[in-house]
C-alpha cells in the first residue's frame, strides 16, 4: 500500500540532490537550471520529499538565510503528477516553521501567489522579468566600469550589506566562481555599484545589480552586454521605471511579473533605490 503524501517525510536536500532538483524543474516545464540549483543548495538549505516510487522528488524548495534573520524562500516546486494535492502547502508550512519567528520573503508567480496569501504573505512590491539581445542605442552612460578584482571584494561586500540590509557574504563571495562576469562601477576610487552576469541555460542573467543611481545601473548593464553574445535576462524592481524603459528600448522584452511578498515583516530592509535587480528571485 502506497504511503499517503501527507505521511511522507520532509528531509534536508544537499548538493547531491542537484540532478533530482533539476529533474523536478523540468517536470514542471521550467528550465533545468542546474547551475543555479548548485549555488542555492550550497549557500542555502533545501527541503524536499522523495517520491515513494523512486521517481525523484515529489516537491522541493530552498531557504537562504541572512544575518539579520531575513530568510528568502525560492524554487518551490511540486511534481506534475502530485500537483493540487496539498503537498506544496505542506512543504511551505514546514519551512515556515523552520524559520521560527524570522521575517521571510519570496518572489511569487501568479500561479503560486494565492497559496502564499493563504499562508499569510502580503505583496510589498513587484519585479518585471525582461529578456532579449541587448542592442546599444544612443549616448552611452558616462560612468566608469571595470572587471572586479579580489581587492574589490571587501568594498563590494560592504556596499552589498548596506544596500541589501543584511550580510550576504556567504552568497556574494561565491560570485567570482559562479558568474561569467563580475563588474564594478567606480568614481574617484570609490566603488559605487556592481553587477554580475551568470550563465543560465541559453541566457546570461544579470544579477545582482546594485548601483548608486540609474545611470550607474545602465553603465553596468551596457558593460556586461559587451561581454556576451547570449540573450540577457534580469528581474528589475518596477519602481525603477526609467531603467526598465531604457532596457526595453535596447531589445529586452517584458516576459512576466513576479510579486515580491513578505511574511512577518512589512517591507524589506535596505535601500531599494540602489537595489535594481536580485541575484536571483529564488534568493532575494
């Protein structure tokens, strides 16, 4: 007799589960994204339920914890054959219990948003995903950018902490190995922004994108675009409407909107005016 889904144990996932997580993504029609899964499982904590028939994972998600107590939930997936049976709700309740009384954030698709609202999440913002080949047009932003070096990392981490509102060293320090490009903006010897472009299937994803102002963000995107012939993809906070208009004029088309949702906290910490795009919506 098969064990009911409600009785199947929830366990911690490790990097050994990377292929099973990628298989689950593919099962739901998402890209496999093995490169991203590898980062998330190494820097965060995965949770999942094994299929009793030995067919991989029934469901999975990843928590990424930061020093102020903020926890990001991402990659919440349920295998198609087990959809609409309450297993995703059960996993979410479990991981929320794992966070104790800590604040939580996630990016929700329109499909997942009703579940998160039922669990007590509220919408506090929106991000627009854009994708396409970047084509330079018009005057280039007059902001100096260059490849990041090892000597830049202390200043880069300080800036990230200030803007994000939490210490993300355990995630951001992995960028030199994870990303194909990591660039910084500099003025008068002071680091004023940084951005990475990392490979995800056939695209390069731009994120994080942290910058003093919109012109600096534009310069970082332009400089990253020069270094790739792949389509670019990024998720930009909709409050940065000038940057969104600028990238659309240069070939990046709107793909989807995600709701930025929070639980146990009214708004995200940090400075949203300098936070243009996340590393990945799965990690905040």
